[in-house]
């Protein structure tokens, strides 16, 4: 029998995970999503055919997994409102909220709970997410497998064994879609300077990023080897790559990711 999963919050992130679960065949009847107003819930019912509720405490009463998918600023109040119901049931807690440590969530929900913290990213909205997961010591192997199954429905899942590493995950994947969007903007602008129409440059840049990612994922070769394979001596690619290396591309990326991880630490 499928585990009963209740999503607290029915916004973008909850929708992304629920959509993925349904696409991968998870039983609709075992999924509930909550929100204070029915306005957010009606589309969830229509699109996914899942259960919905406006009362968080009632919705977790029979849950095996409770996914916390509300904004971090309101999390403490939301936890307080369902603390007794959570303590009566002791489900696995999975949080997708940025910056809230497992220990804090556990304390807000009354203590002694199995908590998985997840750092997802926005491509999970199109089923191509990348998420880092951390489990506290109370999470069983079965619960870990269940969390993997739920989150894998929205993309790649990688476990880290130290909660602090979620800050590195934030730098490598959580915030990283925006790095690539910046690259697309820069490539489009440069393509226009070289005479291409903007939409042509944009489509070519995006398809090339998609193709490069696909090729790297399907290949046994390292990204460095794949890069060298397209760099014939004295050719066009070698000229472009030399320019990027000489201009400090690696240092700039490292500094940006250090700044990202430092900000994640400040917010924790
Ligand atoms: P969102 O605003 O789309 O959704 C939040 C939902 O919470 C809404 O459906 C709202 O109705 C509901 N809500 C508000 N008060 C509630 C309450 N008292 N009880 C139950 N539900 C309530 O937000 P989102 O983008 O889905 O973000 C949700 C969480 O996911 C956040 O903690 C965020 O840090 C995390 N996250 C989001 C992204 C992202 O790309 N969107 C990435 C990483 C992490």
C-alpha cells in the first residue's frame, strides 16, 4: 500500500513534486495538499485529482510523510498549528524550505522526529530538478528510500551526510539555474552583436546547453575530455576557450559559488 503523503502548502514546489509523483504512477488517493484557502487547492484537485484540505492538523493525522512546502518565514507558525497532531502520529518530515535546519524544524514540531531536509531547484517544475537531501539520525532506511522515491519524481536526488553540505548543494544546484540563465543572456547579447536576430541566438544557445548537458550525462568521458574533443589545435573553439580561461572564468565561478554558500550559511 502506498504511503500517505501530506503536503503542507500547495504552491510551486509542492506542485512540482506532486506532478512528478503522479507522472511516475504514485497513487493519487494517497496524496493530500493543504493551503489556508480553497482558491489554491481547486487547481490541485482538478489537475492532479489528489485530496486537498484547509486544516493542516487534520490533514497530517493519518500521514506517513509530511512535506513542509510553505515559505520559511511562516514555517514556525505553521509548525505550531500542527504540533500536537504530528506528535500523535510521528510521520517522516520532509522539508523543502530554504535555510531552516532539521533541528529547528524538529523542535518547532515538538521534538523526536525523523526529518529529511531537501534543497531542490526550480527545474523540478519541469521534472528536471536536482536536489540535495540530508537525513537526521532518526530517519530509518525505509524512510530514506521513501524520501528518495518522492523527490526523484521531480529529478535527480543526491544525499549528503553532513547537513552543512546543503550549503554547497545550494551553490552547485539550488541557485545554479540562474548562473546558466545569465550565460544564456550573455550569449544572446553577444550573438546579437555578431549580427544574429535575438530569438535565433537565444534558441541556439539554449539548445546547445541542453545538448552539452545531455552529451556529458550520456558519456563516460569527463567534461574536460569532451571539451578537448571539440578543441582542434588552432581552431575556433580553442580560441574561445583560451579567452575564457585567460579572463579567469574558473576563478569567477569559484568566487560566485563561495559567495552563494556563505549567504546560505548566514541564512541558516
Ligand atoms: P509558493 O508561494 O508557491 O507556495 C507556498 C504555499 O504555501 C502556497 O500554496 C500557500 O497557499 C501555502 N500556505 C501559506 N500559508 C499556509 C499555511 N498556513 N498552511 C498551509 N499552506 C500554506 O512557494 P514555493 O515556491 O512553492 O516555496 C515553498 C518552499 O519551497 C519554500 O520554503 C522555499 O524555500 C522552498 N523552495 C522553493 C524553491 C523554488 O524554486 N520555488 C526552490 C527551493 C526551495
